[in-house]
C-alpha cells in the first residue's frame, strides 16, 4: 500500500450486508395516519372578528358601492350642461338659487309685473318682506323636518327609496344675498315667466294644507310628482332652471350641483 493512499472505512450498511441505494427513506405520512389537521379553536373575540369582517364586506357591497355609484352618476349628470348658451340679462329680474347641505329652492321677488306671489301664498299683513323662497320635496320628510335635529332616519330612508307624495313649500323672507349657499343671477322677463309657470305647474291644489307649517310666514301645498332617490328637491330646482333657459346640469339629484355652471 502506498503511504499516501487514504483508507475509507466501511459503512454500517456494508458491514451488515445490505445494499446502499443512495436515497433517503421517505418521511412518515402523518396526515394519513392521524387524519386531517384540526383548525385552530377561536375564542369569543375570534368569532366576533369573523362576524365583523363578513358584515363589513356585505355592507360595502350593498350600501357603499351603490352610494358611490349614485354620487358618481349625479356628479357626471350635473357636470354635463343644459342651456349652455345662457347669459345673464344685465337689466333682467334678479333671482337666487339656494342650495344647502341637502335641500335646494328658488328665492324670488315677492312682486313683479310678471308675477305676484301673494295671489297664491298668504302673507301676514304686517310682514315687511320682499322675497319668497319656494321649494319642493317629499311630503312626510319636508313637513316634519324644519331643522336637522328634527330629521328621522326612517322617514329619510322611506323618502329616498319609496316613491312618495310631494309638497310645494313657500316661505316669505327678507332680501337675500349671494353666499356659499346661494347664487344670484338675472334673467329676462320671458325667462322669469317660464320659471313661474313651471312652479305653478307643480301645484296639485290651490289651497294650502291646513295645520301644516313652520310658523306664520310659510305654507305647504300638495304638489305634483313623486319624490324619490332620482327625483329630489335638487332635481326639481334643476328642472325649473332648464324650463327658464338657465344653464344647469342635465341631472342634478345632489345639493349644490344646481349652481355649478352659474359659478363658472
């Protein structure tokens, strides 16, 4: 033997006479032996978390997604203009378009050669007021909600999703002014007459609803048309502006969209 030759010791398998294959022995199949693994046990908070996730998922699908679509449709509809060639009449009749956080209405001169609103709305004899605010809306919601604190969620949901009877509301007010909630414009005598005809055409009866008002300076009348999600008070104002030839969005179910084009 060469003194530099390396001696390799025999393996245990060779000593026992077994043959070496060079492969590892397969792992034990514990799943076959013990069955399917059991899922981890959830405590009370674990189950509450599962329920919360599922409720949030369905809330998003059934409420949030349709709401986003509704706002998107309303925004696009208001952005597309009707009467794009409208220009204010320099020496015309001054009117105001009011739109708050939810409700829109017209504010008009109480008396002009074209229209005397005291022929339809009874004003107290001692009231020194120059204008009238006229709006349209759901009968139950409008007559029961003078302030936000009066709002009932059930009534609001019913008004939006169930077509319901409507009312026309007139309230005598002092001289208005331009603000974040009201925009001033001037229209011709003919345009103003068309607007007045639209408003009068919304009256279902000439007599006010007895015992329903917010005070001595306003009245409610039964109105034509049904109120619902796609025919709101904002739509009504937008339709009146279209009838008078005023630039406005084609579809205005959302507040403050009625004077987007007047501001621009």
